[in-house]
């Protein structure tokens, strides 16, 4: 009787420990939100915005834990659709004409090359997440073209493993940050505003 109770207690403790070590997979919703622009410098320049997801790996990364290969983070919705509309709205707020049908409209093709949100295998103090976003941009107007590559990379440290809502916030923030870095490129901005 005592042996049976002791055995049940050990099995229960082991299952609790294994559950604590395991992290379930997460599919987060991409819904980037841009801050209101500080100025409207688009000069009503005509731009058509397109977004493509050309990532080789659709998994953002692992949440870590004992079963890191299955505790993955993915996006639950279509990246292209989730980013295209907010980006076009943000550019409209910046003063660009994103509904233009003019012949001199710039085709702005934003291509996601990578999006990473991953807990590295090496465990240290705290809970690290590696973050990386890379986009390639092809802007074209008639026979004129401009290409740029924009990248944001950083490591974020947390006290504990971040929750699903926190992961969602961090990934959406990363997407906004890499897209905003495009507008820090004076050559791209000059091309978009050239009439």
C-alpha cells in the first residue's frame, strides 16, 4: 500500500516535471501596427505596394525546452496579406498615393527573405530569443529600377519563457521595425518620390 502510494507520487512528480520542460507549439497571428508617421513627406507620389513571402523556412523558430523540435513558432495567417494592407495604409499616412492608377506609379515589391524568432539551444542565465528579419525591395517605374536589402537582427533576453501574447507582440514589432528601416534609405525614398 505504501509502495503503491509512493509509486503514484513519483509518476505524478515526473509527469509534472516533463510538462514543465516541454513547450507546446504556437501559431501566432501576424498583424503589424505602425505608429503614426511624424511627417507626411510622400508628396502624393504614386506607389503600388506588393508583399511576397519567399522565406525558405516557414517556421519562425523553436520555443526551446526538452522537445524543441516540436515546440515551434509559426504564423497562423498569410504573411503577404497580413503585411500588405497595413504597409500600404502606413505609406498613405506618410503622404503617398497608394491607390493611384497613373502610368508613372512605382511598383514597390517587398519580399520577405527571412523571419526568425528562436530560442537558441545553448541555455544561459535568463531566456534568450534570437530575432532576425530580412526583406528585399524591388521598386520599379517603367525602365527605372531600385533594389535594396534591409535587415534587423537582435537578441532579446527574458526572465522567463515569453507567453504567446508576448511572442505575438515581439514578432509583429520585428516586422514593423524591418519595414520602417526601408524608409531610412534615402535612395529608396528618393526613387519613390521622383516624379
